[in-house]
């Protein structure tokens, strides 16, 4: 489905978003979160970051549905995650006041068609298309099932409340935790994150240019970028961000340095930095099936799940 009207919905038009509509898209997604009883979590800064990736073509990889009154009724995006096996990641939201009209099915058709085009352009005859939605969105999960997607994974948002708590620095023998010097160490942190996440499900390598887009976000705070250093090298790191949703974006420890308490030390230091800024709580995203023990680590430092998301996959074949 290219830019076109919905046949059974006069006045509804599917088209690419304009860059100037980033705030309207964020407000649409927030309305969907609130309708589920959840706090808004996908911010305008998140949207602009994705739209800024070199691999993301705003004219082809994102869609909005414009309602007859000119407001946005829905949004979807598709990220080409690349990698040897070729896989794609899609999300979509329909505003609560426009649901039940077939708009969600139109979005699924749009991003699936785009994924097939990219698969063909890569010279491949098969690929995985993963679609993600809130676990509370039962209609959304069922929509994916009807379109041939099988729920396979869960991701959790986990949170810790900071108010009224103190965080004592944890010491790890031979390891120091400190703020990063991004003028000198940004490439090293990128290398660490690539290595630290290389074994995780869904890992896709990123270039330094794409990865460093995060440092141009409005919620960027260099003081929330912490590293663990040992034997003259960076062996772990935690990247935090402020904004509408205070977040620990990434936490990684090199495989050979795991099991020594470095991850917990980085988290405690991050919590202390957020608390020093008066932030009431901090959230992170985790693959509930993570095999490195991440969920157990987050629980040990006092984090609890506050929201769950479903990842459903469809095998695309030519």
C-alpha cells in the first residue's frame, strides 16, 4: 500500500510523515500509552533519533495516517536491522479514537511490503520481520496473529524509585567507575557497547556515526555516561539520558569481566547521578529472555517490571 486513501475510510490518507510532525507523532503514541493506563514512553527525542539514522529513509520507512480533520490517526515505522540473516523491526500505533476501522491492518500491510522490497534489494529470498506491541494491547497482539505473526519474545520496562533512597558507591577490586570523557572516549565506548551486546538476541552492528546520534539528542547529559575501567581499558559502561522519561539506555560489561559486580556498580553509580539531579525514578528496557542474567541483576539492585511488550515474528519468503 503506497500513499493512498483507505478504500473503506473516506478521508483517511496513508502517507510518509513530515519531519516537522515529530511532535504530533509523539503525542499520538503518548495518547495510546495513556489509553492503556501506562505512562508515555516513546518521546519526540526517540522519534527524531530513529529518523536520523543513515539507514532510515523517512520517505519509505515510516507512515502516518491522516484523519479527515487533518490530525494524525496512526503511525508506524520499520527499521532495517541488517545482519547476516536479514531482519526487520516494526512498530505501529493507532489513536484510541480511530481504532476498529482497519487502520492497523493497513499499517501492517505497508511495513510488510516495505520489508519485502528491502529483502529483494538485498538479494535475499527470506527474512524475519519482528513486530512489537504492548502486551496490554490485546487487539494489537491479535491483529498480528491474524496477519501471520507469532509472539515469541517479551521485553520489559523495569524501574527503580529513587526518592528517599541513598546509593553508596560499590567497589570492585581493580575496577574504577567514573564519568566518561566523551571528547576522548566516545569511540571506545561505542566499541565496548558493540562487543557487550554482540551475543544478545537481535544484535545488529552499528556504525559510530549512527550510534553517536544519541549525543545530539536534547536529553543528552554527558554526566550520565559512566564507564568501568580496569587494567587501563574500558570493561563496562552505562549510558543514561534525561528528558520526559529518565532512562538508562544501555548497560554493558565485557564477557570476560562479568560476574564480578561491575554491572551492579555501574547501576548504583547511575542511580546516584540521577538522584543528584532530583529525578524521582529511572527506567530501562530489557529482553526478558536475556541469557546474560540481566533481569536478575536489575531485580537485585531494586528494579521492578512496570510494563511488558510482545515481539511477534513473521518469516518472509519470496
